[in-house]
């Protein structure tokens, strides 16, 4: 596997990512503002709607090589596609992918935060 200092991306996705940041879902807003923004609760820098390769991930931490996806109802019907996408991101760029459901973020933010902290400690025990 090739190691990237800078992960390449399709430049045509930049404007789409910008639009996605402007039209984020309620779950994405909560996840960003209550959990990730300004390193308030987790001491790692994350970006929103990050182009990586031919895809855009909801949240990304370069330091951990960690992508987080917040899945809405549509993802119930595209499990195979999501799995293939996750595998490409893992195989090609060495990323770790975490998926949370919209409803869990909206109804159980505290659990999501604890789970994410536990996962980050596993990936970065320092």
C-alpha cells in the first residue's frame, strides 16, 4: 500500500463539498458543533465534507487517518455501495472508517461521543 503525506482527491469535488457543508443535515450539525468543532471535546482536528480520492467523507481527521460518516435513511438501501466505498478508502489510502446513524447522533449524542473517544484512544493510545 502506498503511503500518502497528502491524500489526492478529485478537484471537481471541491465545490460539491462546499455545497454539502452549507446544506448539512441536522445530525451532521450536532455532530460537528457538539463533538468535533474547535477540538472542544476531542483533541484532534477534523474537517467537514472532505474530498478524498473520488469520494467526499462527512468528517475527516488527517492525524488519525480517520473518516466518519453520518448515515441517513438512504444508507439502509445502499449497504453494498457503502461497503465498497469504505473498502476503497481503506485499501487505497489506509483510512479507518466509522459510521454512525443519524438517529443515534440526534437521540444519543452522549453515547456517540463516548464511543468516538474510545475508538480514538484505541487508534492513538497516547
